[in-house]
């Protein structure tokens, strides 16, 4: 999933997301026949959105952290990470609320 010292990892872990289970879902979801090289259009959008979120919450030109990526992922119902979280039965509302608190503390 993520390095265990990053913000998104801590949030997901505190909300009961099981890393090993997530990895199993992820491995089963990989399309080994895909011919896409590099980032998918959806991933490019998420990265761009994460940059915008970082700028909005931490000021223009801010470092994009895993917390910003997680916000962008939670806002995109169709991305693989979000579909996996839902399939696992993760409490998306709890993750979003915890994430919001973390971002507000930094303001």
C-alpha cells in the first residue's frame, strides 16, 4: 500500500484498512494484458488534482503529499484504489472525515 510513516498510510490504518487485504485486492485487479505505458489518463487527472488540493490547503507551490493524493482518490469513485477500498468494505466516510481533520490541523 504505502510506506508506514506517510500521512495517508496512518489515516488508512487508523480507519481499519488492512494493508495485506488491500494488496491482495490490488494484485487481483492488475490487467496484465494492458498496453498502456506510463500513467493512465485517470491517474494523470488524480495527480493533477492532488497538486491543486496541495496548493489550496498548503499554499501555492506546496509539496504534494500522500494526504493530497488520498483526497483526490476519494473524490474519484472510478479509480482502482477507490474501487478496492469499497470492495474491502472500508468506511469511506470515516476515512474522509479523518483526512479532513488532518488537513485542518495543518492550516
